């Protein structure tokens, strides 16, 4: 019986974004999709800033010079968000929830004297 070993190449081939996600295509045909909320610098960046990325680290990293953000395919595959990103995302979600459920303040009509 023969066992074939699949060649894995975790180097970056392409990087792109949807409204809520970062997607990284790897040389071996896999795609990694992660929520933008995991990377606050990317979340806050403009689409033009996000589009300006470079492959680094021998093909295993991505660098965004304008926002000083670096990610590795190893971290993306491991599912590692930026430090404190989940706390920031949870806090923002709570703020949005409170805002959506809050009632507008009622103004009292001025009485004529």
C-alpha cells in the first residue's frame, strides 16, 4: 500500500477583502478567511490602505506599510487574532446593541406663559 504525501505550501499568493473578512489565498490552493474584527488596524483602514500590501518573510507574511500591520500565514492558520482584538470587538458590539435598543429622549413642550 502506498501513501501519497500532499505537498503543503503555506506561502501567500493573494490577499483580498470582503466587507467583513480578510481572505488570504495560499500557494497550495487553500484560502484562509478571518473576520476583520480580529485585526483592528485593518478594520479601521481605508480600502486603499488595505489594498497596499506586500509579501514578506520569505512568502509566509503580509505587510501593510501604511498602517504598520504584519500578519503571518502561520498565525492566520492557527486562528490567532491581534492582542485585545476580541475584547475590542465585544465592546463595540455592546455599544452597538445599547445604541440600537435605546429610546430617543423625549423633549417637553414649552408651556406658553
